[in-house]
C-alpha cells in the first residue's frame, strides 16, 4: 500500500494505517489497482460530491455495511471524509473488526478537490456512466413520450414495461406500465407470450435502467422491436403528462420447465457470444479463497427460499444500476449465481464493462440451503414504549433514524442525532439515554461511539418508532428540525424531481447526460464496452 505517513502499531495487534496524498490515491485508481474505496461521510454529503469510484459506507452504519461492500478484510482499502477526522475514526473501527490494510486520504475530499481531481455529484454514478456510454456506442433506440402516446393508439399497442424494482413502481409509473425489473424481464420474456411484432417499451425514472433494459433485450436477439422511453418518467412529466401513483405490482410471470430450458440455451449463447467466463459449483471454494464477492442475482422470493451459504442477495436490476452499493472494490472478483444462467450472464456482461472480473456460476444452486432466520443485531439493554412513557427523572431521547423521518414524527422531546457527531451530543448528557432507531445495530454503534466520551447508560427503544406508535403513544413533528444544514444524511440534490418539480427534473437529466464529459482519460479507460456485432466497427 502506498503510505505518505507513518504506520502505527495498535495495542490490539492490528496495524493502524497512515494517510496517502490525493496524488497517490489518484495514481492507484489510474493504475486500475484492485483497491477498495469508501466514502465514510453520510449519504447527503456523499451525494453532493464524491470520487467517481467510491462506495458510500456512512460512518453511522460502517460496521454493518463494510463486510458486504468489502468481503476481503486483507484488501488494500482507502477511506476519505471531509477532512474532519471521521475517516481516521472509521479506520480504527474497521481495524477492530479485522481489516488489516486500511489508509485514509490526507485532508479528505477538500484535499482531493484542491489537487484538481474530479468530483461527481449524485449516486450510482459508475452505473449511470455505463448507461450513457452504451447509448452513445450502441445507439439504443429511444422514443419520446409523444411517440409512446401515438403507438398506444395503434391496433397492436406496445407492451410497456417499468424496468425498476417493484418498490419504485409502487410510488409512480407511466400509466399502463407493467412492473418487471430489468434482468427479470429477459429471464421471463418467454412467459410474456408477446407476438413477435409487438413493440416493447422499457422505462425507468430517468435514463440508465431504460437504456440498459432495452439494450439487454436487443443484445439477446429477441425478435420484438425494443425501445427505451426517453428520459423515463421524468421525460413523461416534462412532456405534460401525468404519472400513475400508489400502484400495486402484479406477480412476476412464471416460467414453465420448457421455458427454463430454453432460457438456459439463451444463457449459453450469451456466454459464448460475449466470451463470459464460467465456473462450476465445485470451483467456488477456490474462487472464494480470497473472499471474492458471491452474489445471488435471483428475485427476493427465490433467495429467501434458499441460498448458497455466504452469498449476498443482489437482484440483477439493482446490481447493474447501483453496482457501488454492493461492490466497493475496483477490479473485483465477483461470482454470480442464479438458476438457468440468464440473469447471471446478463449481470456479468454489464459488470465486466465496468472493469470487474465477473463470472457465471453453473449449478451454483446445488449448494443452496434453506434460509436461516436472520440474526438480531445489537446488544443494548432495552426499554419498552410503556416503560419510556412512565419514566421519571432525567432521560435523554436520541432519535437515530433518518433526518426526514425525524421531521415527520418522533417521540416528544427527542433530539435527532447521528454517529459522526456523537462527541458533540455527549456534552452535557446526564441520566438515562434512550436510543430510537430502525435497526438495533445502528443503536449499538452509536452507543459504542458515545462510550468514548461519556459513561451514561444507553437503552434501545423496543420496536423503534413503529413500536412507539403501535403502543398508541404521542408523536411530535418538526418540519424544520433538524435544519437542512445539519441533515447530512439526506441528499437534497434534486430530491423532489418525482414530485412535480419540473426544474429539478431538467437539472437531473442535464446532470445525467453530462456525466461522460466529466470523465478524465484514465477514468474513461476503466469502462471497456463489449460491442454488439452491429456496432462493433462503428
């Protein structure tokens, strides 16, 4: 590991790491070295500007998220913050859970900016860059909102597909759309029973999933005319149309045994056509010897019914759209599991274009076991809503949920708090402290942080805010508290683009289409497009 500072031995036996300069870190990234890169600031801070290939692992949830993002605890890992000391605290915490090769960026993001290196707004940027590069290279067919309206008046109207996860479809969609997430659409295409001349139009909220979804079908050679809806739901609204809201997604179409077999043949063709590497289930132990990623790209229901031990659920639609939320290593080794190979091959095809060593696992489900019950995180003593309502004496209630959830409703008298600012919260604490969180693990992490500054006892509110409400206890709202400048977990960047703010939609689409122009030559070199035969020489 590059090290501009000195390395200090910790009394627990693991090594505290030094810091690296912005130039040194840029050198490792430009060399396409297999390194992990974590932005340990909170989500809102991250979204306002970050390194292109950094995964967000907020300090408030660090030890809960890091093992999934970085399964190899011996990997070369870099952390950065706002130059405020959070990265150093995070490095120590990672050392305590077994990471042995962690360095911090000296001066944090301000030093990176000062060195003249690129900073990117928004989230899931590498995946969005890939979508834009694919559209430029493949000329993925797109239609406007008006084109779609005209096509819907034809005798054979298009099959309109919302390629996002079902939770996004529930919020809003283009009227008449059916919810079939990308990856699942190609996998379940045969079960749709569409005439070969019926057009298929795929949309998302913006651009990436519409483009990737359409291009996936085209690359697979399905006979139907396929289009992406230009600019998705935002383009639809900007054209003066209304969205359908509060939708109920239907069940995904079931495949027959014959259709599953034909899907396996399709997977074989994709693997051969694009030279995708394949390993067998027997090869998995050797493949994972260096703690490679093992991702199951099937649906949530399939994964819940049984999975390969040690695998992580990563539905193909989100793994491609938000790769940085699963994989924090550059040039990561990723093994992909599904049933007949279609979804794994589709994911591998796109992940390899982002510089990852992604392979399809044949027969991986032969190693699957029935899912075990999830373990409850957190070891704090608890207090019930009824007990809290009756408590006498000095008690401080700290709400660790999102700042926007706190604004909507919280226990009367509670204060909003977040782990990076625990030191300030600790000042003046006295008596009991009750923590309210959606995840007991978040409460345990915050309590461990407080313990460095105070000896107060912390208890976790059983059931969190939901338990408090279910018990019929009163709720207070504070629309302006915490104030925007303190809500570091919330990304205000065009946050209301789906709620009728047309200017926010325009700014978002301008941002998305402008991402490629932000890349420097070394960043652009990471993306190695696998061209289709039609455009390979274009």
